[in-house]
């Protein structure tokens, strides 16, 4: 497997739309964990309640990784590796949803892991189809 095959995609508008939905999700969630006090507190509480290791590193790195994922997905470059990273983050998010019992730590989403499961489904679609329409990966593929 080489870089060219990782970036290969077609002018698939569905793949482009899914990639953009993922980008919007990550462009929102990353900064919200840092900039919205109520959500930053909930994020911190989730990590503590779930017993996620390396609390200090995770608290700060994940929001920046999500912001970076959002930017990468928005321009459509290396969408497949970004999808793999997003699946990893969402697997941990599912764990958090299933282990944290305090509903106040989920202020903008249901306690059930509905959103992480939906993001994994979209990420699998992006992994399978690539960046699709309106992407830098498509320009490289042509």
C-alpha cells in the first residue's frame, strides 16, 4: 500500500457529503471542549468518571486532534487515515458513554452512544470510499 492508493477516490458526491458531515462534527466538538465552559467541564468529568488514563494529556490533546481531523476532512486530504483516527476516538467515546453514569456529563447528547456510533458508521463509509467529491484527494487521483 502506498500514499497514492490511500488517497485514491472518485467524484462520489455521497462520499464527499459524508466527509463534510464528519468535518463539521469534528470542527465543532474539538473547539467546544476547549472554549465552552460547561462543555469543557463535562468533558473533564467524563474522562475522570470513565477512568481514562493520562488525564492531563487526553484532556488537551483530543480536542486539538478533533480540530485537526475536522480541517483534514474539510479539505479532503488523507481522508482514509483521518477516518481511522476518528474510529479510534469514537471507540473510546462509546466506552465513556457506557461507563459514565452521570447524565449531567452529557449536556448536548444522549447518554446512549448514538453519536459515536453514527460517526463510526460515517467514518467506515469514508474509509471505504475515500474523500469523494470536492476533495484534494480527488484532484490527486485525477
